C-alpha cells in the first residue's frame, strides 16, 4: 500500500475541569471526550526518498509548525524507517475552535503512517508518542470516547449516548496558550466521578473567561441556550448543544444568525478514524 486517505474527526469536551498544576507548569485536567462524524481529511502518499512534506498550504500554519509534519517526523525518528511521505490536509475543523483539529490531524498521521510504513506499533505506543505533540493526541489515537485525567495520558474508555450535536462557530480565534495563562482561570476544581457529571455537577472552566473576553462567544451561548443547554468545548470558541433527533438540530441550525457558522453532526463513541482503519 502506497497511499491512504483517512478522516481526522472533531471532538467535543462534554466538560472540562482543571484540578491542579504540576511543577513543570502542565495543568492537570479532568474531561470527557466524545467524537463527531465531522472531520478533516488527511491524504498520505509514501515516498521512497525519506522526505516528509506537506503538499498544500494551510492559512496561518507554516509547514514547519504543522503538527502533521511533526507527527510524521516523530514516528520516522522513533522507528528509524527510510520512507518519507507527502501529506495533504483538507481542513474543515476551524483553528482555535476547541474541536481538536490539530491534535486529530496529528493522530491520523501517526495511525496512517504506522500502517503505510509497516511500523506495527500498538495504540499505546502511538499514544505515548502523540502525547509529546499535545495532550489531546492520545484520545484521537485510541479512538474511543473517554474520560481523561492527568495531562491527557490517563484515559478510560466509556460508552455514552450518541445524540445529534449542533456546533456553532463564532468568528473568533482563541489561543490555547493565552487562555491557559489567564490569571483568572480556575485551577483547583475538586476531582469528580462520572456520577457527578451525569448529575450535572460539571462545567467548562474556560467558559467564564471566554464569555468575559469574547462577547461574540457570549452572545452565541446565550442564543443557543434558548433551544437547549449550551456549552463551550475545550479552550476554543466553538459551542454546542445536543438533541435527540437530527431534525431538531437541523431546525435550530436553520435559525442560526448569519454572523455565525455552524454544522450538525452525530456524536460517536468509536472514532471515524478507527472505523476507517478497520476497513483498510
């Protein structure tokens, strides 16, 4: 096999707490991830000369800073293969939206090249590599809805309902690095269990800060809350609400004010990436 096209799906953080901070500055998190059937698309074409390159431009992301390039180089150096790869990225997931686009792209490259280059690494080995690229990457590598703790490395797969989600994207880019450094960020949440989440005892600790600093996100949350409980995902600008039926979510999407963008997607406990890999 010389080439492969794979999805890099979005995720939602159904809640997000910070329970502390390590001495090295990394935040300790608790969160619950679920995937969406809405994805970037990654095309990989093996090269025999060892060169790793991105074949298309992505606005705002220089090639040397792109996590897909970093992921390919990390795997190549780890296993010592002589192959290279041409990587093409078709973006649907917005940058700074909190949907995990960069981390998901990196995980798809790790999984795809593990197959194409014949590396035969396990998901656990790939996840350990992925953690060097970002805290969310292991979730996308494992490909199952999960309760995550630590800096993202402590993962427990969970089975959740799979509702329809309406995701709204205000025209705002939120820097993860900047929002994590905010002095007003709550960093001492008491650790909770799944039963607390199911009982409604959870929140996204970034939401108060984002509401205060980005009026457009605040407006969108207030608008969406007319129809269902609205939440912020991750540390980005995208918000979401769940609906039991697709038509309910679509009906609300049709009412979306023109200044915002949005989409409807099905929640998934098994990642579309994992489904695609199983059919290779």
